């Protein structure tokens, strides 16, 4: 049975595929970096980090730090849930508009 968050991730994947974006979903293991976003993407040459949440789920302090670090490095980052998928569309549009 699919979890609410996995349903959000499927919707994010669909949007990314529709826009021809590259994405990878790093697996959280004891050897990886903690707090890495659920999706690491490239849209029109721009790095985008996406943290997926469902319902009232919120990003942890470490996840927010990583998302902030992506922004500081010149990329885009966002926390996406089932209620703000349109924001992801706006981020992708902004990446596509920039040259």
C-alpha cells in the first residue's frame, strides 16, 4: 500500500518527466549524507533539490539547512506536498526561462 508521501513523490516524478528534467532519488543509508533532498534534479542546466512531504509533514532542520545550502550555491530548492505541486511547476518554469 502506498504511503501519502510516496503518492506525492509519484506526482513529483510525473511533473519532472513531463518537463524533461533529469532527476535522481538518493537512498538514505548510513553511508550517505543526512538531510539530502528526496529529489536531486537538473532542469535546463539548473540544479533543483526537492523535499517531498505529505499532509502536515514538515522538513527537519537538517533538511532545511541542505535546501538553504542549495539556494546559496545558486540552485533552486523547495518543499513540495500534495497542496503545492503548482509551486514546483513555477520553479521549473523559472529554470526554463533563464538562459
